[in-house]
C-alpha cells in the first residue's frame, strides 16, 4: 500500500486517515465507519502500513528516501452503538494501532539498511510485503490469543510485549 499525496481534497476526506505520528492515541470518535451487516464484534480498528519513495540527492548521488507510516483508517473503523463500551475495548483497538506502529518502525529500520541494486520499486515493495505479512500475522494472533480482548490476562501480556518491542526501536 502506498501513500498518495494529493492537494485540493476536502478536509473531511483528509481526516478519514491519520498517521500514528499525527495522533498516537485513539478515541471512540475516531471510529467513523459504517458497521458491517455481518459484524460479530463490538468494534474494529482498521490500520495499515504506508510508504512513499522519494528521490533524495545526497552529495550529487540520487538515493531513494523511504518514508513509512502507521495509518489509521477512520472511515473503515467502526464501533457498535451499545452501552457496553468500555475503556478495555478501546485499549484493545489501540493495541491494533500500536502493532501497526511497531511494524512501521521495523520497516523503517529495514529500509535504513537498504541499498538499491536494480529496480528500486520492486526491491522496496518486496521488503514492504515481508513486514506487511508479519504485521497481518501478528494482528491475527493478537485477536486469537486475547479472544478479541475478552481474555484480560492475555490482553495484558500482549500490551507488555508490544510496548517492550516498541521501546527497543
């Protein structure tokens, strides 16, 4: 997934996504998407990795500079309108965003070692796909092991794990 920068977009469209750097802490008001008819859970945070390749001229040598972001898709994230909302559920969804940020940091680190060989677009995308696959696997394991946040002990274990991994990067 690549970030596409456009100008002239109305402000409501601009706020349909934001990066972790722009807004690291989620609020229920960020979940503006339509609830799917077949929704089995109380809420869903839709996040993803985005990158952009920019050519940078350093010492008269053109090198690719790769910018990576963890993105929250507000218009694809939703919550049910039930009184059972709680801080623990929001914290569960927040950790989905943190898992994406963890992988963004890992991807940034990998790109810091990257040196173009032949085809920058293919090489950068190959590296991205590896980290995106790892991110998706971790997101699924997180939901599976915590029962979508219902197992409080496993939820706490995941919070400790993800925060310690973030601290290392």
